[in-house]
C-alpha cells in the first residue's frame, strides 16, 4: 500500500512534464497561407490514443501537442494541421512542419 501511495504522486509529476499534456510554447500553429516564405521540414501523422464522445477531444488535444513536440524535435517552429471534419471522429492528425 505504501508503494502505491508513493508512486501516484510520482506519476502525476511525470505527466506534468509531458508536452502532450502541457503543450509546446516554442512551436506555433498556422494556416497554409502563412508559411509561403518558410522552409518545409517534414510531414507528421499522429493517431489519437483515445476516441469517442467522452475522451475524443482530450485524445485529439494530446495528439496535436505531440505533433508540435515532434516538429520541435525535427527543427521546426511552425505547424500547419490538415483540416478535419467538424464534429467527426479524428482517427489520424496530419500536419506539415516548417521552419519560419
């Protein structure tokens, strides 16, 4: 029981440092029309870890933040996400990363 009580705070602290939860402030999102003068870095695809009406939004938000983290790790500072159907389930997020 003591082990579980000690691990719970540690796991909460670890999740606070995960960019999927807190975001990546050094990378911005933009529209395709805003990156004409930027250098293309890479395409990024990410599947949300959860789906459905209860957790779907959190899964998409986490996946978007992980795309931003991946872009940063590849040397980009701007991400253009492909449009998704409003209200529809998102099974894959597609994005392009740029250095601007």
